């Protein structure tokens, strides 16, 4: 029996990991057990949340035929365990009964994907508690279990460098963090690596770059989370709605917004689709490669000068201008931008371009995923059109009201 434990299953990467693990084992589901550790939400248990994910998203990813629906449902009822888990609680909120479930047999692969990705300075205390203190608690938990392989999902940006190819085990100098999120992930990874040196468990660190919606599995563009560049677009959508109101669909008309946005016309952002990231992580996890650290990133970067204007075009927004320096005198819209989303996102669109070393896993890729999905104009438009159809998490387009 292959036994896998996974945190963060309701997040963007976590849900794609869950579906990828099931898809890779679709012909031997009787020999697979998955333990999901997560939280309930208002009015919904973890099991209900996962069921909703599978019903809305799973059939397409798994390419389930009508006669296989019952098989998948039975697998989730029989071979999937749902345990309460919270990175903010002492002991991770795991009950004695659930601890016994974890201890009942060896865990072949334990993947820690749960995290707070909030980049705001105001969220520093929360982010540190979830990512760093939560990592301390996770290590204490794992020390009491029989885990054979433990993976931590970090971020590629803890190894940032101003030039050259960034090694997957490099760590940038103390004090170069651009936000509380990067600081908490850097501290968490350092803690994990220190513990791993003395552990008999096989440990891996996966460092994703900027994660976007799906571009391999259907439906293309699918995402459950509108942060990173989506959050940038959502800011301008809200500003547009200030002008046009919410009675009509804000995507149905053009609007001019007078804003000078600082970003580099020479560099770009490394963007990796969530489904492709999941495929890389599971392929590497189940391989015999000896390395500990891996960048989960794309081979090529997407120019800021390509995707930023494209986002505005899909929002039907005119008037936003690229500048190379921060405006000295700012209008009210610009002040709101640089105080909020611009504060978090500007370093990523003005700093030197990051190039991540992917060489340590390239020979091990399965033939089915050796081609990296380039996030070019066509692909990025696909991402944005899915997001627009979903209202970017701001507008409920089915009823035309703000969300």
C-alpha cells in the first residue's frame, strides 16, 4: 500500500498535487491511501471542501469517463483520510485519535504544501506564525511518525540573486527579503535544512517560482486563487469599478485610469502553471535522484512588457503607463497603488530577472511532461480569460455583483 500525506490540499498547488497523485495511480487505486491534513471552513468540513474540489475540478484533470465516476468516489470514501490540521495551533491542532491514524502505518511520502502566501507588511506576524512556527510544529510531529520521504514546498525567491544562474540550494543574504512572506519562507527552509541534516528521513526542498493557473490539464487557466499577478490585475479591476459602478458587468466597457506604474521593460517574471508544478514535484519525489533541492520553475521568463499590458487589455483598461522611476508627485490612484498592491509587487517587476538552475532534474522527467509550457502571449491570454470569466475573485459575474 502506497501511503501519502499532504497538507495544503485546498490551495492551488495542493489541489493539483492531489489530483496528480490520483491520476498517476489511477490503475491501482486499491493500493493507494492518501491522508489529507487541513482545516474546515465556515459550514464545511475538510472532507466536504475536498469533495467540492473534485466535483468542480477533478473530473477534467483526471479525464474521468462516465463509467469511472463511481470508482473515484469510492476511492475518496474508502482510501482517503481527512485529519484536522492548523499551522497556527499548538500541536498543529491534531487530536490524539488523528495522531494514531498517522502512526498506524508508515508514510511513504509526506508533502508539506500548506503556507500563508500573504506578502503584506501588515501580515508579518500571521505569516511568521503560520510558515515558521508551523514548520517547528511540523518537525515535532514528523519526529513521532514513521515517515520515509518528507518534502517541503518553499519558494524560488529565497535564493534570489542579482545575476547569474541561481542554484536550487543557494540562499540569499540576510536582509534581502522583499516582504514578510519571503522572510518567513527563508527562515522556515533554513530550519528544515538544519533538522534534515540529522534526520534519517529522506528530505527534499521544492522551490516553485510564481504559480499560475493550469496550462496542461483541462480546463486551461483554472485557478482557485487570485494573488501574485492576478492580485495586481484585481487592483485595477476594483479601481475601474469605482468609476463604472457595479450595476453593470465591469468587463463590458473600456475605462481610462490615469496611473504611472513602475516596471522594467527589459526583464520578466518566471511563471509556472500549477498543474505542471505538481507533475514535476511528483515525478521528482518518486525518482531516485539523490539531490535535496529543486527549483520548480519554467525554462523561460515572461516579459513584464508582455503580460502587464495584456492584463490591462483583458480588463478593458486604458491609460496605465510604464515608467522606470517612481513618480515624485502622485495622483490619488497612484498613491493607492503604491501603498497597496504596488508595495508588494513592484520589487518583482523592477528587480533583475531571476534565472533558475533546473539541470538537476531535467534528465529524470517523464516523456509526457518534458516540454515546459511556455507562458507566452497566447498562454497568458488564456490565463487571464479564465480569470476574467471568474471575475478575478472580485466580481460574481453570474449575478453581476461585487464579491
